[in-house]
C-alpha cells in the first residue's frame, strides 16, 4: 500500500494517529502478503484476478467468433469448440462476474458504510484463496485439454458419466462448487457486515443506497447459490458413486437438474445486475450534482426484484414440455420483473433531469449502459412471451439478448465505476486521451457483434453449433459479428492501456475529482489499511456527506475510536435498524491460516477430482480441523466490560454482547443451509411426482426403531446444548453437558449410517433410494459438524475463551444442534413417509 | 437516534413477497399433483383459485395492518421509513400475486 | 412520376427486407399457421420495442443535452409514470396476447390429428408412421400439407430438441418422457429441421429434411419404396 498523499505536518495528532493505526493494521511485506486479511488488499486482489479471468474468457469468446466467421471453418474441431464455448461462459459467469462484484463489495462497502473492515477478515481471505485455487483448477483443465465441454449449464444426461465419461464434467462440478461455496461465505459476511457494522448514526434510512443494493444482493446469493451447490453435489455423487438423481433409466429426471440449476441461474443474473445498479445509483447523482431521486422507491423496487427473480426460472425451460398453464406464471412473472427495473431507470433519468449532468468518461459509459441494458431488457420481455420463445429459445437470439443485458448490466457500469473510483484506489486521475475513442470502439464493436445475432437467431441458427454449411443464409451475419468482435476486443485493449496509463502517468489527486458525497472519499487517497482514522457519527443520509472536510476531522481523531488500544484492530458494531452504537468489534490480525485452509480445501477437491476418495476425506478432515483451530484465537482472552470508544461513550466488546457478528453469521449460514435442505426436499418430491420409472420395483421399508432412536439422540443433543449454555452462563462447568451431547451425536450418526446401509431400493438402483440416502446423509453430516462445534467449545473452555459473560460459542452450538434436530425431524419424516407416497402412485392413471 | 425501530421490522419488508413466493410454490405444486393424478379439470381449477385467494387474503390482512399503523409513527424516522417501505412492498406483492398468478385460472389445465 | 418512383422504392425495400429474412431455417419466412402466428407476434413486438428504446434513449439524450429538460416534471411523477405507468400499459396486453396465442398452439383435445413418432438419438432423427403400417424414415420427415399432425418425440440418450423453424416452435426431446408438438405445413414443398439442444459433438450436423406432400397424395407418396429416407423394416 502506498503512503497516503495527505501528509499532515510533522508531529501533528493526525500523523501520530496515522502511524499508530497503520502499524496495527498493516500487512507485512514479502511472504507475509499471503497472510493478508485486510479488505482493501483482498478487494483489490479479487478485482485484479477477476480481470485476468475476464481476459481469458474474452479470448475464448473471440476464438468462437474466429471459428464461426466462415462456414465449415477448420479452425477448431467440435470437441475443442465445445470446451471453448463451455469455458467462455463458465469463466465469465463464475470466475469474472460474481468475483468482480465480490471484489467491489469487499473493497467499497466497509468504506461507504463507515467501517474499518468487514466482519470476518480471515473468511474474506479464505474466500479469495478458494476463488483463486478453484479458478486455477478450471483454467488448468482448459490448458490440459480436459476442460468441461457440456455447456456452462451442464444439462444432464449429456453431462452424466454415460455421455461425458472423462473428468471434464467433474472439473466443472468440483471447481465451480469450490468457488461458489467461497462466494456463499462471502455473501453471509456481506449481509452481517452491512447490518451490524456501519458508522454510528447510520440508521437504515440513512444508509447510502449502495448499502441496500449490496444487502439485497448478498441475501439473494445466500438463497440462490445453495440449489446450484446441491445440484452439483448430487451430480458429482451420481458420476462418482452411481447414485441416480438425474438418470431417467433409474428413476431420476434430467429436468430436476434444470430446475435446480435455473433456480440458481436466473437470480444469478440479477445478482450480477444489482450491485452494478448500486454503483450507478451512487455515481449518477454525483455526476448530475443532485441527490438521488426515488431512494425509497428504489429500495422497494430492489426488494421486489429480488423476490420475483426467484419465481421466473422456468423461462429457461419453456420448451421442455411443461404444461402451458404452469408456464403462464413464469411468463407473466418474467414480464413483470421489468417493472422494478423500470422504476430504477426512471429514478436515474429523473435524477439527471433535475440535476446538472456533466459529460465525462464515466457518464459516457453510463450512456453505454442505458442503451445496451434497455435494449437487452426489451428483448428479454420478448423472450418472456411463450410462443415467441418457442421459436427463439436456444438460438442466437438468446445469445444476443443475454450479451446485451450482461454487457449492459455488467461491462458498461463496471467501466464507468472504474473510471470513477480509480482515483480513490490509486490516487491518480485518468489521462483521457485514449478513454473516449476506447469507449466508442467498445460500444460500436459490441453492437455490431451482438445486434446482428438477433437476426441470425431468427434465421434459425441454434446455439452451440461449431460450424454451419453456408446455405442457411447466416454467412454474412456471422462474418460481420466476428468483425465486430475484433473491433470490440481492440476497444477493450485500449481501455486496458488507458487504465494502465492512468496508473503510471495520471495526475495525482488529494481529494475526489467528482465532488462526491459518500463516505469512501472521507479518507486519505489511496486509502490506508485502517480506512478511517476515526469513525464518523452520521447525522444525515450518507449520500449527502462533504467528504473533504470530514476527512480532515476524522484524520485528527475527532470521530470514534480515534486511538490505538492494546494493538487491537477495532471497529464499531451498531444496532441493526437505528444505527445506535452497541459494541466494539475486535478483528483478527493477519494470519496464514486462511491460505493454509484454502490449500487443504483445494487438496480435497483435487483428490476427489482424481478419484482418490480416501485422501479427499482425509483432506476434508484436515480442513475441518483448521477451521476449529482458527476458532481457537477468535474473540478475546478475558472479560473486559465496557470500553471507552471516544466522544464520551463506552461499549462492551463484541464477545460480551448477544447480537455479535458471529451470531448473525450463523443465522444467515443456516438460511443458506435451509435453502439447500428445502431444495433437497423439493427434489425428492419432484422425482416422486414427475420422474419416469416410479414406483420402483422394490418398495421402501424404513426401519422405524432406528429412525426414532436417531431422532431421539438429536433431540437429546439439542437439550444438552441448552444445558451447557445454562451451566456456562451461571459460571458452572459445561463440559459434562458437552460430553453428553457429543456421545448422543455419535450415536445418532451411527444410527443414520445403519439406516443408509438398509435403504431399499438400493441407492444405486433407483432414485428413491438415492434421495433417501441423500436426506439421511444430510442429517449425519450436520451431526458431524455439530461434533466439531462441541470440540471447539471444549478447547476454548480450557483456554479461558469462554466465560459467563462470553457465552457466544455455547449459543452458536445450541443453534446448530437445534437446526440439526429440526431438519432431522423433517428429513426422517419424509423418509418414513416414502412408502405411503410410493403407494399413492398407484392411483395415477 | 431512533430506538423505536426493532430489527424485526426488517422481516416485514420481505413478508409480503414471502407470501407471494408461497403462493407460487403452492400453485405449482397443486397443479403438478393435480395433473399427475388426473383430477377433474374444474376441480383442479377450483383448487388453484382457492390457493390464490387464500394468499391474497393474507396479503390483504398484512396491507391493512401496515396501513393502519399506530399514531405518531409518521415522524420521518427509521421506524416510519421501514413501515412505509413495508407497506409499499406488500402492495407490490399483492399486485404481483394477482397479475402473475391470476391469468393461469383461464388456461387449459394440463396440456 | 414521383408516385411511381415512391411505389417502386417501397416495393424494392420490402423485397430486400423480406429476402433478408428468408432462408431454409428462417422463422421469419413462415410456411405454416403456427410459425405465421409467431412471426406476426414478433413484428408487433419489434415495433413496440423500437418505440420504447427510442423513448428511453431519447429521454436520456434530452436530459443530458438540454439542461433543465424534464425538471418541471416532479420526481414522483417521473417514477410513477415511467416506472409503473409505462409497464402497466405495455405488459398486460402483451402477456395476454402471448398466453392466448400460446393456447392456440397447443395440441388441444377435441381433434385427433394423425400421429407421427419421431425418435432422436445421437446424432440422427428417425420417423415412424403408425398410421401407415409402421414404416420408418431416417433423416427425413414426411408430412401432409394443410392439416395438423401430432409429432410424438422420444429420445434414447440425451436431451435433443425437435425444430422446424418455418413451421413453428420447438419441443425438447427429453429421455424418459414423451412430448407432443402439433405441426402443420401450409403447402407442399421441402423444408428443413434441426436439433436445437446441445447434444455433444454431432449437434451441429443433426438436421433433418421435411418433405410435405399434398394431403390427398400423402399415403401413396410415402408408400412408394423410393420415398426419401425410407428404411427397410
């Protein structure tokens, strides 16, 4: 990190404070950079890595355009082409779009909300390393010629091991799941941080609109990623161990994959759009010199958008044979989802109309956004109309549509945001000579490439064909699209050169060049590792700040926590809605643990990929052990009571309050977990009602005794967890209760393993057995994780990290075991109900 | 600072759309089961209609509850903000339920 | 003089436009009632979309280039009219029209058209004609003109998609399931169909020919031993 540009006079309070805080928050040089946990560093790493993957994915796209420029081209054969287009989509969506958003969220959110860092810095770092390693596995496979080749959405049975026997599909399933689990953990962190770690006084109605956008997006991620994770796990189990979930010859259904995938896939595109819209909602008011119009309307619109986007996934499946009446809800919903988007568009137009907009490079890219995104949205509404989709589905019309919306919703706002915020990141402004021609090359190239594809699709060119005969009337269109692609690539190249030029030769700035109005500018430029030298008290809506004056005041230590204490990295936690400060949050210092844990996780993934399952299990246990180890130093070693935080206020540390960040993190993790569980329940019921070859030949006969024993054991474990909490809070010895809980959990796991062993029909023979085994396995896994919680509690009791005032660990275990018991009840209930459900099938005509 | 805005108000922001989600899921499930078990078309349609009506009734109750909030909350503070937005979101959810789910009552049932 | 020049220009432009839309697999060159209905829907939507795009981009341009333009309209009105009003005018009629059009394309009971079974497997199409002694053709589908036929599609391996763009929309061929698509060609002739769901490296070449015979001649034509694509039973 560069030293900040602002250098106050020698010996001033601001300089002393800066030195003290910088020493505490700094990351060491050299190898110690692997131990970084600071959000500014990790955020930049995410963004830089995402850019690298954008380049790779973009090149892959250009390779397809070279192949398709002429009919019967010999540039690539079908097998190579299939890997190239699959990786183009997979890399751009999983390794560029989502991580770029996460990078922006990690870098920007704490600053714009007035916090010094995110809630779980080590988790942020772990998320980055998992992304890097997962991305490397995927890209490595591409170089080795074994990249996934069944399309970025991997429809079964094509992606099953019958039709894709090599490791290509496993690379996708394992690699993408690896990256998505880390994205999920980041999503939980973002939710908790936005809710609990804002500047004092920043009640929800004063939060900058970007905070609302990220909060809604992160909540969407929490609910959208689990169906994909579940589907990937089930498909990998089917490929590796032969349990049929999607195999229609054994009671599975290939449409189940599609439902689970698109249940993730559609919200995914809004997860990509919303943060960009949040950036636009932050930039446009500044560029128009007028506060954002429609703040409240926008919040309601994005909430509506978030929910409705989960209810329209079947518009990707209009041609699979689902009855028209069912398609109707998804068609109407897909049209209505345009309304919240229109609300935002017109809020932005109103802001521009009521302000004094200026033309500059960010505004140029805002224009690019308006044109391409509205265009793409309009073709989206066309595709929402079922009969039209029956012609356009799976043609280049769809390819045109989604490139317009993704280009519009992601690429143009991203570039606008880069030009806008690069002065903050780097302390320099753009040179501008290249920027405008670069924009026009990108814009013209983009439109030439993708506009023609609408016609190409309507002339009948399907997706994913590696060549064409030349007699269909598509030749000129493809050639021109390819030319457009090259123009666009040159344009992007110029943008990269322009941005690099800015980094090297840009004019240095001390303050924001835009007359911005949000908190991220109220600090030295580029930001110091501690972000805020002292934390502001917010008294107006936090997009009406005067950052310049505030920056000086905060640097002098006039806000909260304007001092160093015990070498701690401190920030404030607040009441969720009102913004009243309520706790001091002490954050972990740099450590190699996230890096090491990510390595262990990657080792587990690679072992599974190469089918060394015992090794994979061992590495999974090592990973679990590392997580338990990471928990050992979390929190504080003794009780502290209220600590002074400046401005006459004293607050307890986070270890001694009820609503500490880890508590909320577990709650939202369980929301994600419950979504995965619900997807599994619905998957089972879907197969029951809809899959071919039901009922199976062998009728299920679940063992009642074992099931009740397992359930009873889980209930006792939950009760014992309560006992341990009561004992801990009263100053007694919780170890007895913890021991009891551990013993009954082991008994429960044993009972469940026996149940799985006795599942009829045999899980490899029919999906009924496979889903029953999956439901039981889910409960056993949670009981096993419960054991990890209990182990951690015992260790932390021994080291004095748990006390009557610091009972967070015991409350977390109780919550986990309650969840395990409840999901156990539901899972066992469904397994016990299976015989009756199967018998009902006899009543079908 | 406004201490009268408990965190559970945040749940109300999404509650209307949670009811909409339940309506969508229930409708899709009843339709799938009804078609698989070849229920009579008019009975199936009645069932679907009942599902929609129950959910609209729930939304109407929530709308009413939010619209007739206690006196003194219109102070422009955080509580007012959250209650107002919850009301707008619930109205939007009601519109979504009627517009998205309503038309299905008129179409051929299982083809 | 001007009149005829204008007329000629219009004819030429229409011809050029239409030629740009023809092709053996073109959805904009309909040869059946389903495709015609959808093509009409498309042209209507195209005009509507062009108007809306021009409106939004136009407003953006005006707002940027003419300072103060639009500032007399209150913020609330901007959002209500643009965000709620505009969609409310456009979307319900469009969705209603789409649902009605969709209903009409379904294989509704009430008529029992002849059935032809089409089987997809990597990477070829086979058609069986149960009403014609169970004969089969490979790579070619024979249809009677001017009358609907229900195509019953099955797959032995992965998901494919049965599509004859000039006649109508597509239906996915899902292994383990039986889907039905009602197809009708207006006039005799030769058409083309293709697989529209990625099914592996033979996907690009998985096409089939469609030969439409006059309805009265249909049985006789396909009974001929040298009928296109016929396979020995």
